[in-house]
């Protein structure tokens, strides 16, 4: 089963104003290069896969460590799949990490995300440490200066843009947990997948 969002991280918007507010913010976010699609592979691939994930999701971490490398080598690098990363932060620390990841140069996004997923015990779940300090150490290893790190975490525009995308996914696709996968914007799987099941889905759509 996917991990569900366990902490409310968005400020509630009155229902009658939500759609209008979301449209305005979406237009603003479209002009922000940090909110551009982060993806791997050839956009011309026959199969597009979107993964909604949280950087504090242990199921996402296991998938990234045990399944994604083979997907990368056998399906993405061979031109069969265009893989799109979608933020779905489950809590505040995941949201902060997503903000940092999107502020890095695009070519550093995937390596940084994978490194965060592989080291959740150090920066997300460690005890008796300041989690923000641990995240800053990870960001520094990715080349982000301390001043930029602090500036990013204080950027309410970026924070809201990420939450708006999460709210859109919930409203349009009924996504509530991570990981969730959509294949060619048609078929949806709301749980961690094996490579075999993932490859079968891709083959059926190729």
C-alpha cells in the first residue's frame, strides 16, 4: 500500500475560491523554471510514466533503490519510457527537500533526489539531530551554498507552487499516497511496483 499524506501542509482555501486561486498561481508557476518538468529519457518515447513520490516515503526509497535502476537502464535509457518525477510531499521536511531539489540545476535534480531517497535515515528520520541541518549538508554536497539553501526554504512562492501541484494531483487523479504511477495519463497504479509489473505495463502500451 502507498504511504498516505500524514501531515496537512497546505493552508486551507475556501472552496469557492480554490479553483480561481489555483489557476492564478498555476499561471505564475508556469513562468518559474524551477517548476518545469523534471524527467528522464526521450520525450518522444511511446510510453510516458509519471511517478508521484515523497522524499520521506520509505516505499519510494525502496522502489528507487531496488527497482528504478533497472527501469533506468532497460526502459528509460533505451528510449522506451519517458519518466516524469512529480512531487507529492507527505510532510514538511519532504516539502523542504522538494524545494531544494527543484532549485538545483535540472541536471542535478535526479541524482540529488536519488541520494536523498537512499539516505532517509540521515536527514529525514535521524533522531536527536536538526533535520534541516542534515538536509543542508545534503544540499551542500550537491553544490548548493548555505545562503541559497536558506533563501530557498524561505521562498513561499515555490512552496505554494509545489503544494498546488499536489492539490491538483489529488483533485484530478485522486492521488492520496506515494508512490503512485500513471502510464500515458491513462492507467494508474497506487502502490509500489516490481520491475516485472512495471515492464508489463510498459509493454502493453508500447
